[in-house]
């Protein structure tokens, strides 16, 4: 039971994890659950959750280029002050200093390097004009990221700014269901509604609709495991049904085609 609870906590770090919520998850009363967890862990559950939040934040600071201001939300903090205070209390150093000193840069292979949030958010996406780069590949493989080299070269050739765009992978099939190469398109969407100065050959529209959003950050070879967990949660916990249509991986920045591991992804899944 405790092992299941620890797994639950690690997958809901961006939510408000209360003792009452954990009790509902297990069927124990909050009083008995608190005593049982404290006996097992040797510390109050609140202290354990805090350490898990900060240790995950430390991993993300080491493994990714995400701003600390973004990372704090991923581990359940709503403002910079509370995040920095909690981080210092556990790591004895500020998030900024932790990253600048590169505490674990030489030991990245020893870090878990995995973040998964099963906090399902339902969103309505608008149809968006985009520049698209079609390709065929397996989105559980690093080789599929080669298309982002074309995107980078296009942006440089057209003298565009990466900061002016959002970056999406358009997934035309679920490779958990139909393994092997499939349609995988790289798409760039202007953040401001203006006309795209690009060849009509590249221009298209990304369909909108109702989507469930999940977040994860891990090595590419862990994508399959995380997407299976997400699909299981979508059906069994969120009680939502898949709809036809494409799904999206939304990236925080232009993906690094040479080293795509540990990229924060928002997975948008079409639902009914």
C-alpha cells in the first residue's frame, strides 16, 4: 500500500496532495494513514512530499533548460518565494545557485530523469495556422527527431526568431496500438496572430477540438511507458474517451534533434 502511495505522489506533484486525498485513494482514515506512512517512512508524509517535490525540481534543473519559474509549477509551487524557500530548506542552496554550479552535470546518467504528471486538464483548442514539416517515423525513437533539424534550418534561413513560435509534433496514430513507423509532422505555430511569411507549400492548419492534457519529461526510450500510463489514467481515472483525430506533443522550445532526451512535453489527446 505504501509503495502504491509513493507512486501516486510522484505522479501528482503538481497538484495539492492532502492527507485527505491520499486517504480517499487508499480507503484508510486520514488518522490511520498518517500513522502507517510515518511508521514506514520514518517521517511525516508532508515532509516526504516536500522532499519529493524538491528532489524532482533538482532533477529538472539539472537535466533540462526549463526556467525555474516553470519548474516550480511542475512540482506544486505557485510562487517563486515559496519555491525558493522550500528548495533551500532541502538542498541548502537556491535553485539559481544549484543550476549555475552544475551540481550534477557530471552525473546525469545516475539521475532518474523522469517526470510524469497525471493531472489531467481538459482543454478546448482552437484551429491554428502553422508551418508544417511532414515526416514518417516512430515517435518512440530518437530518429524521428531528425525532422526538427529541417525546422531549425528553415527558421535560420528565413531569419525568424524561435521565441515567436510554439512547437508541436503532430501524431497521426497511436503507436501503442499500431507499432512501427507512422506519420509524424513537425509544426511551428506563431504565438501572435499574424500572417506567416513562408511558402504556401508549408502552410496548413492544425485542427482544434476538445483535448486532455498531460505532462511528462523523460528520456525518449521511456516515452512508451509514460504514454501507456497516461492512456490508462485517461480511461480508468479521468473516465474520458478517446476521439478520432490527431494528438499533439507540445514542446516548451524548439526540440534538440541531436539530444531530445529530457524534453518537457505537453501531450494533447483528442477526447469526446
